[in-house]
């Protein structure tokens, strides 16, 4: 079993630790039976299982509670635990939260009541459509348009690298609706799948299989009531959602790293060289020490950011950026050491550490690449002086 001593840290309430232990037991007993051969089918099955077990209730607010909020510590604990067991399960949970985060935080009562119960039950799959072919991290450079036409908006443009693209029931979409430059012209919309003029133009394959797609909108009509928040608030909404969920990306990386350490500890205890376990070699002990240190340091940054947000901080831009940058970069190093300690078995297709090696790489890119996080941290530091 992975180390859970961190659950006694002062960042957590008693219910956080209890939830994490229950999820660990559930994941150990339920996730092993889901076939990953078909990625789309596996994601649908995972969303359904997470919804049936009630775990998705933590990913989106209950529309019956007007003052409901997202508990970021719960989100992080769930992502860390699921990532340790099954990367695709973590992905399935995360996208249910990220895909409807704008509705949880800014949606109207009607929007929330239409979609959030379905998402919480695992009966609808959600997606967050922000990235475009020419604007990834540079969100303010978005060129997709939403043109007002009477009681409708007409969508034109493309989105790409959209997680759950092609299998989602509902998309949170960001487009330029106002005749204003940069971030000021963006608005957010809730867009159901299957509308005329909305097509999945390409499915994208990656080294760690996930449902990803390019979406094309051609004269696609949506009602004015589909707008989330007010005209021109899209950038603020997107950044507010990322402010909540960026820490959870770090938590997923932490989960991958913990699994890599667990696999490595088992390996060096059982594998013998010249009649003695690998664990007795000082160089191996040095690798293990570095891995344990990186994991604890990451956990401190992750749960500091989550605790700060849950404690009422309006924004945790700096804290979340630090957590994401450090945790994803260090998890890559932890997993690389794990592969090295496994020798040839570490690069065998299907091995746990080989899968982790493929899974971790994307986390250093999505929801703000590592160098973007460095810019954010630097700007925050400069502005504080």
C-alpha cells in the first residue's frame, strides 16, 4: 500500500482522510476489471463506474445547493489516488470536473440543472474546449468566433487537442463574441454534442491513449441562453476554472510518482545482484531517497495550493503554478528513475513503470506547459516587489 501518512497533515480535515482511504479501497477492487483495449469504451465505462459509486459528486457542484462549492483538497486527493491506480480513471474523473467547471462556478440555475446532475451520475461526459490550432497557452489569441444573430450565436472555427473530444455529451466552449482585442473579447458557452455544423474533424492519437480530437464548427447555431456568465467574461471564466483544477494536475502527477516509487521499492527488495538485494546498494538507496524527497516536496506544494483555495483565497495562481510545475517535472524524474531501477523490464511494453513513463509526459504540457508556469511564477514574484 502506498504511504498515506500525509493524510494526517494539517492541510486536511478528518473527512478528507476518510474519503481518500475509501476511494483507495474502491479503486483497488473495482478498476482492475475495466478493459482498456478500446480507449473510448474504457472512458465511458470508467465515467459510469465513478458516477455509480458517487465519486463524481465531488467533480461538480450539486445544483440543488445554490452555495455549493468545489472542495479542491477532495479533487486533489481523488486525482492522486486514481492516478496511482489507473491513469485513464484519473483522466475520466478530471474531465468531468474540468469540462463542467465553468457551470459549477458561473452557470445559471437552468444550465446547472440541465447538465450537472447528468455529469455527477456519469450519464453525460463533459469536455473543456479552449485550445485552438494557433493558440494553445496563448488563450487571448483565440480566433474562433461566436457572432450574435437575433436570439442565437453562430459558431465558426476550430478547437484542437480537446480531451473527450468525440465522446463528450457537452462541451464548455470559448469563442470571440465581442469586437474587442485579446482576452476582453472572449465569451464562454455550453454546447451540446450533435448540433448541425458541429463535427469531430479528427481523432488524435498520443503515446498514452486518451480520447482527443479536433472539433470544427461551421455556422453552428446555439441559443443566447447557452452563454455562461456575461459577454466578454470568457477569459476570466477560463482562468478561474484553471485556478481550481491546475492543482489537481499536480496531484495526478503525484499519484503517478507514488506508484513509481511503490513499484521501485518492491523491485529493489526482490531483485538480487551478486547474492544480495538491489536495495543494499548505496547508489540504489540514493535513487530511492531522491524519489521519496521529490514526492514529499510535491505533496506539500499540491496540498498547500488546495488548502489555500479551500480556505477562501480568491486566487491561487502562484501556488497552483508552483505545484503544477514542480510536481509534474519531478514526477517525470521519479518515473525515469523507476524505469532505470527496473532495467530491461522497465521498458517492456505493458509494464507498470513503462505505462507511467508514457502517462506522465503530457502533464508537463496540458493546462499550462511548464515554461508557461515559470512565466506565471516569475511575474507573480516581480509584481510582489
